[in-house]
């Protein structure tokens, strides 16, 4: 962390402040494309935005007094990188940072530079994957504020080392955990925790004022969300989608990719997609497939092979859910059959 702080000091002179980007357009012209894994015409509600092109380190206004700064940590799992959100109140000159991101000196410098002129009150974390939470402590040491949000990651006894266990930030320790309905404020602005387990057991979204949901990784406009057991749980994820579908927010800001402008339609599309995938898995079992390794290339024929492990985890999540519901039996050694 000391090395990060030293490197930040050398970067700040070229930083961009929030005030310099207020008034810029918050919406680009995104081409609507279909993921190769997407059911397409059978699920018109799930059209993915994949031409998101951020300028790394540059604050972009995405809503009233909300800017996004994207970290340069692109990957098959993070898309173009983690989008940290900074919410400000212009009357009190206070700020809240949501999902500070990974330990990255350039990103820390960009955040610190953008916060110049503001008092950082809170650092909120949606969940403890390493692309979201590790920068929280060093940002706090650099700029102040209390670390709040999701609970720390807890590995299950049977799940240590499996799923995406290694991707979790085991050092994350918030100053205060938030539960569903807990609210923090700066000036006239309010952020309310919305518990959305599924992607991870500790995942939270944050409702900003009355019309925007800061949705972390629970809903992403560029891809469906990876559900990796045991920390990820398909039944919980589906219940959380239903919960969001009943809420009133009209725009979603995910941590990866562009704003989702028709979130209720999109959430319905995600639910439909998961139900379609479940049906496909049942059909593979009927056809004689018994292992996940047999199913993945047939279920995802055009998927980038770098994502086959993630696809396998999602198939496992569906199978675990079917087992919990009594529709599928596991014969051990990762073999499954219809009941």
C-alpha cells in the first residue's frame, strides 16, 4: 500500500477533477448486439451492449452528480474494467465512492484527483471480488471516509478453493456492514442498501435517491452474470432478480459496462435466459450427458474458450439448484441424472 501511495503522488498533477466533467453527456450511442450465447429472437429482452469504450482514468458524467472512472483491468470476467462510481452532493461538497476497485496505482490516482475539493464521507462496496474491494483501505488512508457495505467474504467449509474462491478479497474488513434497507446520506442524497445475494452470498446493490440502482455485478449490460458455487447460488440469484423486477428504479449503473436504460425489460430477459438455460440442461440430461464437461461445449458452442470454466460454474449452479428442488439427482463424482 505504501508503494501505491508513493506512485499516486507522482500522478496527481495530471488528474481530472469531477467539476471539470459536469455537464458532459452521460450517454453514448451503443450499438445493440447479441451475445453468441444468447437465445436471440427467443429472448428479445436480453440485448447486450458490448461496444462500451471508456477512457481509462477519465471521469465521465453518467447521471446527475455521478461520475464513473474505469480502471484499466480488462479481462474476460471484467469486460473493459471495473467502473468506480463517485456520487457527490454539491451543497455540502461531500462524496461517496462505490466499488473502489483493485489495487491499481493509476486508478487510485484518478480517484484521488477527481475527489479534489470534496470530503470523502463513505466508501461503499457491493461485494468482495478482487476487482471491486481491495482498493478500499488504501483509498481510505489516502482520502478518508468510512468503509461500508457488504459483509466480509466467508468461505464455506466445503467450498474453500472451489468456484471463484481465489478471486475473493479475504482482507476486506468494513468499518460498518450494511443490511437490506440501511441508508447513508450526504446532503440531500441517499443511498440505500438492497440485498441481492446470488453472484456472491454477500452482494449488495445501492439505490441512489429514487430512480437509479448501482447494481454492482448482479446485473450487467454486456454479459450475463457468472454464478459460481458455493459462494454463488442460482436460487438466490433468481430470487434477487425477481426482487429487483418489483422495484421502481428506472436506470441501472453496473460496475462493468454501460448504463442499462430499460432495466425492468432487461431483468425479465435475464430471468428468461436462466429458465431457457435450465431447460437446455434438462435436455442434455435426457440426451445422456451426465457431466458438466460433456454439457459445456454443447450448451455454449460459440463461447470464447477462456470462459469455459466460468460457463462450467454456471452450469454447476443450475444443476445444484435442480438438485435442491428435487428434479435432478447427483450420483457423486460430479455426475448427474434426472430424477
